């Protein structure tokens, strides 16, 4: 199976890059958070408030199991999907994992105006971003490839991923 999983912290460009990448590669694009919102008929923020993060993480796992059975997808994963060992194994076994990265200050600049980030409903969101990045770092390291998105256009990042993917296809026959 040759899915492309885009992982990384919120605000690193997974959805924007994923849309460009899917279009260029003529693949179906799936944005996991939006799919969960559609399935649950409520926002991620409301899911967190009403049922908690644990419930949300179970929804992510269930969705990942379902979509990983398909081929040739570009999947924008929620920022914490890879922190679940089973999820990481599913992704590694069904495609390549590309971790999109950016410094905490860049992430904060990109997302500070949005209200869709329940994990940042705290007094000091930048500090929370730094804490979460430290916590998730060992999980993000499980990706096959890493691309720093600072000062890069979504098109350039998509081209880098295509280059990586073409190399993977040649390597694997």
C-alpha cells in the first residue's frame, strides 16, 4: 500500500500541503480532523468539551484503521495521531510518513487567530505549543521523512514529498 501520511504539529501545513500534493499526484485527499467533525456532526473543539480527548483519540484510531485499508491516499493526520503506538504501526505498514515541522514561534504565528485548537485553550498558548512539541518529539521521530515548512510554499513542500515518494517507489520496485 502506498498511502502518504502527513503528520506533525498543528499549523505545520499538513492540510494545505496535502491538498496540493493530492491534486498533483491525482490522489484522493483525506483530512482526518474534518472527517471526524463530519462523522460526529460537531467540531473538534466541541468533541473535546463534551466527551474529552480520550474519546477523540479513539475516533482518530477508528478512522485511521478504516482509511488505511485504501490505496493511493494523501492523508492529513491530526497532530497527535502518531502518538498512539497502534496508529504509528498502521501508518508505517500502509504507506510513508512525512513529518512536517516548524519552530514553535512560526506555528504560533500561523494559528494564533483560529479558534479551532482546543489544546491551546490555555493562558499561554505559545508555552503550551512548546510543551506539546517536546512531548511529541519522540513520536514524530517515527516518521520516515521530515520537512521543515518554515519559509517554504505549500507547492515547494508538495514537490519535495513527490521527490521522496518517487524515490521510495524506485527503491521498492
